[in-house]
C-alpha cells in the first residue's frame, strides 16, 4: 500500500471511530442497475441528521436553508445533508481545545458558504 493510501485509510478510521460522526446509507440504486457489479440497494452515504435544537451557537454558525435567508424562516431543530456533516465536524472540533483556531475558522467558512 502506498504512503498516500495508508494516510487516507487512517483518516477514514479516525472519522469512523469518532462518536460525533454518524452516517446513513440512502437506498438509491445504481442508475445502470443491470450493469456488472451494480447495486440494487444503493451505495450512497451521507451524514445522519443532527439535532441542534438546544445548541443555538451551532445552529446559528451554519448557513441556513434558502428559506431562512430569503424569507426569514425560523432556525430548524435538525440539520440534514451537507449542513449535518459541517455540524458534525464543528461538534467534533469542540473536543480538541487546542484546535480552537481551526474551529473558529471552520465556523466562519461554514457561515459564508
């Protein structure tokens, strides 16, 4: 195994071992379902929804849905999709006080994108 592949495998194991990260498999089948090695049950994964109702700082740190920006809808109590993944990264960073700068930088980046 090359050094690059070993580092990548190590990163994946670290994320999988962190309790702040939770993923779910979405059952979207492959588009060409009859092709060799196609999956009928899907292989798409995404971050599991993240409840943020009681974490106002986190909820306000992540750019909201379009309805919030354009129509002033209230903050949602659960983040989904990419917002859930960003939220899970920010929660994980809280466990590393020496990475406060990285947390603040990530929060700033998330609020701008």
